[in-house]
């Protein structure tokens, strides 16, 4: 099966964006590590990054019939988007929410996620290794 890896706004800037918070790995590094983790347990990967909410929603809809699981770091849309939450709830594909930083140690507005109640697991604060943990969680639940 295929896992869809979605990264939201500003994550294209990983590596140079606030490295004290997000580290030095680039988006390309993240996608390579996630792909390797998935292939090691027999899954293939489709990766998409977008700064646009509607593009992420379209990708979630398109995952129906093509992906068996979704890994999503929705960036700041996590804290604002009822539309992304409704998209995840609509497709009924197991979805793992990832945040590189520990959002609970940060500003109050990052403590609430619209997505968590419709996700099967949430991985927060493990750095970019969180994406590999998300693969592991999905592989385990899909086995
Ligand atoms: C983030 C945390 C969000 O609060 C922030 O807006 C991001 C990245 C993370 O991976 O830690 O863009 O999702």
C-alpha cells in the first residue's frame, strides 16, 4: 500500500526556518527518511508539500482509493482549519498528525489542534524522527 505524506505551510523552508525550533533537516531530507522508513516495512510513499489549504484538502480527497494511510504535518493550519479536519474525517483513511516541535511547550495558540480528534495518533516534539514514528504507527495499525 501507499502512505500519503502531507506537509503544510512553511515546511518547504525546513532547514533554514527557525532552526533552533525545527532543526537543520530540509524537507527533502524529511521526505527521504520517511520514504526509507516506509519502504523498510513494505509501504510506498507519495509526498506533497503545499502552502495552500485547498491543495492539501484536494490531496486528502484524492487519497481515497490510492492511499491506505496519511501522515500530515499541517503546520499552522493545525490550529486554524476546520476544513482540513472535515476533509480528514470525510475520507476515513487512518491519519497520523505530526509536529516536529513540542507545540505544548510553545505559545498557547499552538496547544489546540483541530485535527487531533479525527486522527488515529498524534506525534509531537520528536523532531523530524516523528515522521518515521508515524510510519511505524500506521504500519502497525494496518498490519
Ligand atoms: C509545526 C508546529 C506549528 O505550530 C507550526 O505552525 C508549524 C510547524 C511543527 O511541525 O512543529 O508550521 O506543525
